[in-house]
C-alpha cells in the first residue's frame, strides 16, 4: 500500500545529511521545493569537492564544518554515504547519536540489524529510493527498525513523498526491490534507446527519434 502522510509542521525538527552526494542533494531539494522544510532547517557537512558544497548552498542548505556538527544540530539524521564506508561513519558518530533522534539510511545493501548495531539503538529506518529522485519521481520503499514509532514512519513518508512515491515493506523484500526499482530505470533507458535506434533506422533524425521514444515511454507511467 502506498503511504501518504499529512504535512508535518516545519518548525518541529531539523534534518541533517551525513554525505553530500547526488542522492542527498535530490532529497534535500525535494524537501525544500515541496515546502516540507525550509532550507534553514536542513544541514550537511562540508565536502572536499567544492562543487558539492556549492550545490547545497545554492538552495540555502547550511553546510557545517563536519559530520559531528551535523549530528549535534539535527533531529532526523539521514546517512547517504557509500556502502563500503557506512560502518565506519556510523560507528564514529555513535557517541553523539541520541535515542531522541530518528536515524535513516539510504545506503544500498546494508541491513537494518547492522545499522542498529553500529549506531547503538534501533530507532532506525532504512529507505531504498531510486535515481528518478533527481526529478521528483522516485519509487522509494522503507523498512522500520524495532523502536520506530508510527509518527516516525509518517515523518519519513512525508520527507520521501516530496521526491516521488513511498511504500512500506518488510526488509526481506529489499533485494528484490533493489533489482526492480533500483535497477529498473537503467533497463527503461535501454528500451528508450532501442526505440530511438529503430526510429533512426526508419529515417528519423536522432533527436526527434529520442524525443518521441522518451515521450512514448513516459506517457505509460
């Protein structure tokens, strides 16, 4: 069942991102553009890549000196880092993580049990969004940790609803979800390219064929 949550008052919490990559940016932009939170309530850490810092600052997100500062100034913390470093990042921040905070992971392939063990508490939600988050059309699924409350789930439904649609499912389905919605866009792009190739073979200019193929596939969504 698709989850649709009522808006949560913007003044009630601060949102922090650990990791300043494209997915974190997509989520933050969606949250701001939808009016769920103003940019003054969102923060991430300084990034060695100046273009990433500039990307967040361009729509008003506060860029703090380090991850520790983000955790200390956030009520909801989203971990959006590479899978191979998430254990070290969460473990390093563990002394600062409070059970009053709601923790969220969008890291692919890392299970809730491990995240909870590294963090030292289980008010943790795992979310699997996909790349269409960049254009506000994500298909996201969340699985809830043991100490997650109903209002926590509603809050995350609101946040991730700002970048598309979100469902709730048991974590045992996440491998299949990753294969379907996580990898699915790549197969759709291949189908669009194949349709465009057919158009070109029939004599159409490449840009016209690609536009027609994209629109034809998009209208079926």
